[in-house]
C-alpha cells in the first residue's frame, strides 16, 4: 500500500478551509494546517510524500511558501486570477504549481498530483 500523502494547508478563508480539508480527505490525502511555530518536519509527522497548499491571500503566505519549498515540499499556491502581484511573488519564490481559486475549487486533487509529480530542473536556481 502506498504511503499516505500529507498536505500542509495555509488558507485564509475560514469557510473555505473545511471544504478544502474535506476534499483532501475524500481524495485520500491527510490534511494538516500550517503553523509558523512548528517545524515543517513536525508538521508532516512522516517521511512519506507531502505537498503544500498555500492561499496567497493568507497572512504569512510567502514565508510559508518559501519555508515549505526550502524543506523540499512541493507547493500549490493559489489566489484570484487577476492578482498579478501575488502571482508574481509566488513565481519568484519558485512555487511548484500556481493556480487560481477556481482551479482549486474545480480540481484540487489534480493540482496536488501535479505538484507531487513535479521534477525540478537541476539547472534552474529557483525551480
């Protein structure tokens, strides 16, 4: 049996958070809420595969994104499709998958699979 995938979430919207967690559970993922005061290793609780899901509208989202990526965790970051400032900052930080809110609503499991399948380019200093 394949190890369970842990998805570390940082979501600003208190109504959207439970929907996301439910959707992740339905897809077979284990959701854990991001906490800045806990190490990434302790958030994961396992050596199994992991991904991050970061709402770019959440406070501390770029720090969380950078921290997760630095720990080797691929990250799906999302915000409104017209928010170019946040999208640009996420790209500059090396986000694995950048999505709109609509994409998260429509195919969250697919976005997580895409992040997990990502193979960084060894010649890229921000990938």
